[in-house]
């Protein structure tokens, strides 16, 4: 054996020992990293603090109230998809650097819906109406927003919303919430009582097409100079207002959607996107409070919806209208409902995507009636 090999044996043994030590160190590091990841998910999932409100627990509350309906959203379960475009008039350029406000047209897909987790519920004049939209830009950016026809929201925090959900579960004997539970909730949440007064003071329109849809939460626009501007937004219909007839005879089960479908088949429906400019001191973390009526309002463009589809065929069906999907130039405020909405929408999306889809209440055949 050459002398060089005899002399190299101790060095080889040392290299092997060093290799084993490095391997153990790497395994130890991986173990620590995995423990950190598992710990993070355990914290977020509420495993260490079972009484904390988590996205899963809040989503469970929707299921507790409305049951589990396979393949449907846990909230705003009943709906139809729509599509069209948004045409900016350029007035928003001074407010935000977002592409959507530059003069021109971008495609939009969206969904009209009723609040609640019952996919086959009958339409009623006082049902909460929703409009979710996705604006798509040439550079691949997206803007998603989910609005309702209420001028303010009922609660200020996710915890209060959870309490309201639990209190609103219908009793089997009456199909209505337990008055004692609702009264107890309202006694502990005077902000909800005030919000209900505002909501009840707003006349209800006859349908989706002449409803005003409010963004509710505050956001910040970032202009070209990098300055933040507090904003809220709403969609004001260009279709004439007509009040809902509350005392009339019962309508067809899908009458709101039938009217929407017939209207879009006749001609496109349009809304003006209005941005409300907030001032220092205007609440950004409380959606139960409307900003003063005198705040500057800027008309930044027109939404046109010219196509309607059933949930069974619409591209909007698989969209999660997460309010935190924002383009450059729009950032969230400190409203605690925003992160909660984002997380619960994600939880609902994950659950329904893993379930067998069921037929929607507004079928493709019903959508085609007005063609």
C-alpha cells in the first residue's frame, strides 16, 4: 500500500466524523424549522388557545347557523355570475397610482348574491344583497372587492360578528332567532343598535339593478407622490331607483334574480364607481360608522355588466372575493374586519372546493330564459 494511503487514513476518518456531525446539525436545524412551522400553524389554528376566534371557528359559525351545503359558499351562497367591463374617466389618477384609474377599459367578472349560507332561500325585499367584483389588468394584477347594499356594517370586530352569528341562529319551533339571545347581544353592542337605525332609515330598492352597493371598509389609496389618502367607495346605479314593495303579495322564489337576468338580457346595467375621500379623524377601523355626508366624492368611472350566467357555468363561481387582493396603489386600512374577511373567505373557499358541487338555485336554463 503506498505511503500516501497509509498517511491519509486518519484524515479520511476525520472527514467521515465531520460529515456525520454536519448531517446531525442539518437534521437538528430541519427539526427546529419544522417545529417552528407546526407551532405557527398550531397558533393560527387555535390549537393552543381553543377559545380564541380563528378563521375555522368563524366559518364553523356560518355552518352552525345555516348548515353545510356541499359545494356552496358559507356566506352569500345563492347567486349568479356576471361579467362586463369598467371604464375609467381618469378622475382617480390624482388619488391613486393603481392602473384601474388610468383612462381606459378593463374587463370585470363578478357575482350578485344574497347574504347568508342558504343556497335555496327564497328572495325577499329585505335580504342583504351582495356584489363581488374582480378587475383584471394587462400586467396581471387583480383588484377584488365585495360590497353589499347596506350603508354601514352591523358590527365593528370579528368577535362581535361571531357573537351575532351565534345569536341569530333560527329556533326550530319558530324559524326565527331566539329574542332573548338577540336582545342580550344588542344590549352588549350599542354600535350595532346605531347601525341598525341607519340601515332601517335607508329605503330598499326593488332589485339588484337599482341597488347601491357599499364597500363599507376603509382603505388607503397611494398617489404618484407616495401620499396615502383615506377612502371608501360605493357603486351607484345608473338605473332609476324604485322602492321595493314590502306589503305586496309573495313573489316567485327567485324573483330578484329573475328580474336581474331579464334586465341584463334587455340591455347592459351600469353603476358609477364613487370614491369618498376621508379626512383625519374619520374612523378607519369601524365599519358601523358612516363618514360625514359632506366628504368629497369623486366619480372615477363606470361599471358595465352585460352578461349573466348561472353559478354552474360562471367563472366567478370559483373566485374568492378576498378584499385584500389589491393592486399597487391601494392598501388596507386598520379595519380589523378586513383580515378576518380575507381569512374566512379563504377557509370557505377551501372547504367548498373539496366538496361535491350541487345544482344552484338559479339554473343555467333559468338564466337562458330571457335570451
